[in-house]
C-alpha cells in the first residue's frame, strides 16, 4: 500500500486545503492518505473540517502550534522552520511513501525537513496553486524551487499556473486540474428584480483585490438594486470593517461554512482577485449555479467560457461600475448559469483529479 501525507497550512478556509481533502476522499484501497496540519486552525470553519474528515474516515494530524498573530509571513515562516522534528516523528511512526505539499509554507516546511534529515527517503509531490510565488521571500523561495525541480515534484493546477511558472522558473510542469464534486442540479430560478444579492466569500488579503472590493461597494452604496454580502477573515479584516462601516447595502460576516451548499442563496459572486492559481470557489460557484463577476486574471478566467461577459480588465473601477450599472441589470442570468455549469462539469471532474494524482503517487514511489 502507498501511504501519502498531504501537508496543508491549517484546517481553515482555503482552496488548497479543499483540494487536499478532495484527493484524500478517493476510495482507492491501494492508497492510504493522511492530512497533516502545519499550524493549528482555530476558527469555526476548522471545526467543520475536522468533522468532515472524521465522517469521511480520512486520517488527520492536528498541529499543536496555534498562530494568533499574523505579522506578514514571519510567524508562518517560523512555524514552517520548526516543522522538521514533527515531520521526523510522523515519518518514524507511519513511514509514508509520498509527501504532497500544498502552498508555500508547507513547501518550505518539507524542503527544510528533508534538508535537515536527508536520510528520509520519500517521494515529494508539490501542487503549485498560484501564479505568483514567494512574495517577500527572495532568499528562501529560489532554494525551495531548486529542491522541487531536482525532485521532479512540481504539478500545476491550471494552464495559467503552468505558464506563469515556466516564465519565472524556466521549467515546464505537468498539469492536473483541481477537481470539484458535481452537485445535483441547483435551483436557479431566482428573479433579477431588486435587490440583487452579491456575495464575496474569501480571505481578506491583498491578492483577493480587497481594496477594489471596498471601492465597488462604496460607490454603489446608494444603488438600491444591490445588496452585498461580504464574508471572510484575514489580515485586512480591520481595513474592510473601516471602509464598509455604516454602509446600509452591506452585510459583513465570518467565513461561511459549507459554502457550496449555500450558494443558491445569492444571485452573483464577486471576485476581484489580482491573481489566482485555480479558484476552487469559482468552480464550485459555476457548478452550483452562481454566476461570477470577475477580474480577468489567470485562475479565474480559465474557470469560465472564453466569451464570459461579466469580467473586467485590470480591476479597472470604471469597468466595474459599467458592469454593475449597464450590463448586470439586463443580462440573461439563466443562460449564464447553464453556460458556466456545463463548462465546469466538462473540465473539472473530482474523479479525474483523484485518479491522476494517485497514478503519480504510484509511478514515482522511491
């Protein structure tokens, strides 16, 4: 039996964590999969993830180190560099054949662990989840990339990620698209009479275009056609609260548990991200009949049909206003629902993702 350890940042809201869980849900009896948390998640969302792992029978290993301070990436880096001892103990106990890392801090933690303990012989698989890597880590980043390339570990989760990686690091990498479970046909007969309910659900981080999000909502504060529901957490949480405080067209809330099951409560999802790897939330929205309003960036645009009309270039605020004021009130929403759902179902099958990763685990065992 092949034993696989997925290393994730924490049990919390995040697309990479969802990908790891979806891979581990595979019922192939020849593969035993574990999920290892780098930092101890502490949110309400964490509780739902742990319950899901228990109900699915997925083996998991909680971190003992909670992180309450987010000083840039400094605390995250420190936790990653403390990981080797814990990794050694897990390796001695379970003897995994493959370690699969998801996002930069787990990448760094595994690189450092195998550098300190070179006697650990294990296959490394590394999913590249983003088009932009190692922001503010110009010293460590290249060392991790050199390690991953020598181990032939890299897998891109979209064409956009693969192209961005080749441009930056001059290596062509295979692509395994992130998969999402296809839900039952959603109820999408919502009328487009005011108010139109627009959802933002994600991390309050610069990458997600939080400043543009707040600007859009502020400019539309007197437009009674729209109500905005802003749910999330992150380093820019206080910024969001300050910018949107007192606006009557906004509902602020915590991350939504089981978001995919609640998407039918809204009319549109707003995603002004600066960049993405491949957005699982975007794919889930399309599969659940929730049309997307996006900034035309890699990782969002490639989840949708090429001629998708609800997108802007370069997060231009003028284009965003035109979309809300001139296009959205008159668009054929039901037609968009069907086009996006069909596109997502054809490209992003969870079973396909699982089988391709398992094939990789087995072929490349050391």
